[in-house]
C-alpha cells in the first residue's frame, strides 16, 4: 500500500499553531503513523472518519482512500468531542470538495 499524503484544513493549521511545542511534536509523530496506516484510529460512525487519541486529546481526520489522502480536520479534548464530531459530519461535503480541488496544502 502506498504511503498516504497528509493534508490539513486551514482551521486545523490555525489550531496547530496555537499548540505547545510538545503537542505539536505528538501530532507530527501521529502524522507519520497515519501516512503508513490511516486506519489506526477509532472509526466515528464511518470507516473514513476517525479519531486518534494523543494523550488526553483527540486528532480527528478523514481518509480519502481513492486519492491516498488523509485530511486532518480537528484536534481537541474530550469535553468538546461531540461538538467537534458534529461539526465535522456537517462539513463532509465541503471537505470532499476541498480535496477534489486539491486547494489544501500538502505536508511533506
């Protein structure tokens, strides 16, 4: 299986910039793991929508198998979990369109 390319949304990029260096490192490590196997996280109602626990927080992402892309969409704690999941589910179509346009920034 080829390595997946990792993309991020603009909102994820802004959120990531606000995190501590330690949290950023943890996410970077998770990204490396997702490149090799994006299905490591827990599915959230769909095979392509998953969360990966990183410490006491969760990294939310979407898998586009046909394009070999993982899209990182959110990162947050347990107390915001349901709100984040609902917001992502409501935006599935928008994320898909962004991936189709490939207007997102790939991460090396």
